[in-house]
C-alpha cells in the first residue's frame, strides 16, 4: 500500500510540475491599455513569443462586453491593418481593429465603432498577470470553454 501511495504522490508531483512549466511558458508578457472618449477602456494582454493570441478586457462600453475577457486571434491584413477577433456561438466577430494607426472597438448591440487611443500611463500601470488569472478563473467557473 505504501508503494502505491508513493507512486501516486510522484505522479501527482510530476503532473503538477508539467502543468506549471506549460503555464509559465504561456504567461502574458505585456499589457497595452486603450481608452475611448466616454470612459471606454480596453486592455490587451499579449502572450509570450510573438503569439497571434491575446486576452482583451473590455470596460465602459455599456454593452454585454463590459467586464468580460476575450481570448482573441490577431490577424494582420497588409502592412497597416490588424484585426482582433473572437468566436462566440460558432461565429467570429471583430472586437478591435487597427487601421492606418487608428484603433477602434466594435461593441455590437447596434452601437457604432468606438475610437480608442493608446494610453501610455495606464499601460505602465496595467497588471497583465491579474487579467490572465481573471480569465483562467472565469474559464474554470464556466467549464473551461472558449
């Protein structure tokens, strides 16, 4: 019985170490905060290694997006256009675009796009690890889906 307990303990320890190694490798590196003229705030947390994925937290749009964190795919179209898209219910939506140096968020619900600008001070104060943890907690709570 002791040998079985010992083997189980070793397996659990190895599994935990493997999970920790994967978590560290995918940890966020930077956060950029963009603000709109009416209190909108968008925080983009880019992942390590030049990943085309990011986490985006939306606040202040007075839509169902507020307070949510989306895992987005970043696509480059040409030299001056980036699209941050997410999938919901099997449909892909544009959340943020960067076109010719201008950023916009698309809140949906019949609202027009909202112009947002990079905020250097808010970006320096942002806590990417906290947003990543909040995202992980929300996914664990709802069963781990996208």
